[in-house]
């Protein structure tokens, strides 16, 4: 009997200890996220805005509710848990994750005045089935400067004071990193003509290998980088310019929207546009001239004394943190008839 009693007491102690530890852990976890009692409000004067990510962008997962202080996002709660749908202030719909079928969109009736935010980082040429979004979307979120929530691939920041920029040591001439090789595309056809007059080192799939960690160091050794976009659309200026070229400290030779469009975002003397030359041969001749004239080449870096490109690569956390500010500003509730018409 004593053994049975002792065993019973031991079981009670173990159970109580496990219960206490589990409860403390749950309480600790709840300190890091809004409790269930705060699903809708965070105090009488400060509503909590629930922002539902309908899907992870491109299925890439990252830590939520980790916005930098500058975004003032403490009264926003980000989640991928669809059980929050009925109380969400906004639902962010990433186009490429739902464009295969309308069944991938929310099928539950929408609560009154809930914002559906259309998020897209791709160009119209690579955004199928835009008609799926007809009469559903309230706010746009993209690289387009006229989006409700502007999410560019990069930007320039003004320095506090003028600073000299040290141009990385150059030992090579022209580089191009390309993943999707389409022989019928304008950029590949232009390259086919350009290579007749100037040597271009090509990195990417089935060409010279290039790791993400070694990209900037490798590109910095080149004087010029071919920042050729995969399609030509308004404001579509991607990491090919911002990261591969600017962050590596080389001069971009761009193919994309018009020079005027580029100049909305970067100085006119920071890049070379293919449209400035009648033929690829003329562009090659100009690059050879700059290669032989250090003073003229260095003028393409004058802007760096006052500006610097963003040092971080595209951050999904930052993009979604922008949603909080947009929602808190209570934009006029309207339904966009056709995303396709606006985005084309």
C-alpha cells in the first residue's frame, strides 16, 4: 500500500510540474503575440489592425510581427492563420500564388469594409490571369510608383553630408547575369548583336557559375553591367539595376522603360541606356571609349557623393510592414474594376 501511495503522490507532483511549465510557456508565448482577447481591440482608443497574409509570397516564410520601429506597427497584427479572416482589417493577396485558379482566392463572404490588397512584384508580361481580380481589389501594392502601397525593388537614400566614393578596382569590362534565357526576347537578341563588338562575360544557368553570396564581389570587378529587364513596362526596374549593378559598384547599361522613366528614380548620369544609341555597335564603341578614359568613366559615380543605394536586398518583412501604415491611414474604400487595365 505504501508503494502504491508513494507512486500516486509522485504522479501528482510530476503532473503538476508539467502543467505549471506548460502554462508558463503558453503565457510567455502570448506575451509575444496579441492575446485572443485582443483580436479586435488593443485598448479603448487604439484598435488592433489584423492583417492576414492569404499566402506566403512565393511560399517563402519569414518572421511576422517584426517590423522596424520606424513603421509604427505595434498596433498591427500580421498572421497567415486564415481563421482570423472574419476579423481581419486587410487581406494581402500575392498574385503569383493565386493566379492559377479563382478557387485559390478567399471563398468566404467578405466582412464589410475589409480591404483586399493586391500584391505583385512581377511585370504585366509575367502576371497571368489578372482578370481574376476584377471587382475584388481595394488597394494595389507593387513596384509601380502609382500603387497605393509602393514597393520598389530599390531606392536611393540621401547622405547626411557629401562623401567621397571609392570605385572598386576594375579588372574586367562587361558582365551580365541571366537566369531565364529566351532566344526570342529583345534582350537576348540585343546581346547577340552586341557581343560582335565587345566581350561580355555571362553568368547564370548553364553559363559561368555565380553564387548569391559571391555576386556583389564578382560584379564589382567589372566596369559595366547589363541591367537588361526581362520585359519592358512602366517603373519596372528590378534588382538587375539596384543590386547587381549599384550595390556592386559598377555602371549599369540598362534596357527597360524609357530614360525619362529611369530618371524619376535615379540620376541621369548614373546609368547608360541602350536607347541612347542607334545600334548595338554604337553602344559597344561608347563603352570602349569609356574604358580608355578614366576621367569620363568616373563621372558615372559623381552622384554617389550625395546618394547611396539601399544596402539591403529586397525584404519581404519591410514590404508587408508598409501595409500597416496604409491601413491605419484609412484610405477611401473603393473597388478597382480591372487590375489588368491599370497594370498593363
